[in-house]
C-alpha cells in the first residue's frame, strides 16, 4: 500500500479531541487547532469511515500528526466502483492522524475545509 502526505489546509497536530457528525453521504469533523482556532472539515460522498483510538499502527512514512492519502488500501478496494451499493467513482482514502487521540479513516470523493 502506498501513501502520500497531503496538506489539506489544516493541521491535526496538537488539536482538541475531534467531534464527528455524519449524515447521508457526508461526514463533518470539528476540532480546535493547536492555537485554539476552530477547524471544520467536510468530506463528501462518504460510503464509510472509521475512528480508532490507537496510534501504534502507523505505516512506514505515515505522519503521527498529519494527513495522508492511502492508495490501493484494503478499505478502498472493498468499495471499488460496482462492488457495493454505495460505491461511487473517484473514491479516495484519506487518513487523519490526531497524535495520541487517534486516527480517522474516510473514503470520500472530496475534502473541504469549511468556514
């Protein structure tokens, strides 16, 4: 599995504990940055996501406190176009690592930093 560190316009280093809210096909994540500023991130066309409070299982090169995109992951392959009812074209596997708080894995088509 290959990963690429991405810079989505926010940092997950030293944040408050993230709050997750899901609705049909969407996921919103809110937290306070290390400076205390509110951050709200929206994921679009979300067929699945998972939160895990375990920071011990990092892949080689994966940031402990950052954001990356995973390619050819088992989760992404399970939702490949046509394999499930909720498969959509262009799915991406985005992983947000929140230091010791945990890790958020999201399959989505787009990630937007909301105002």
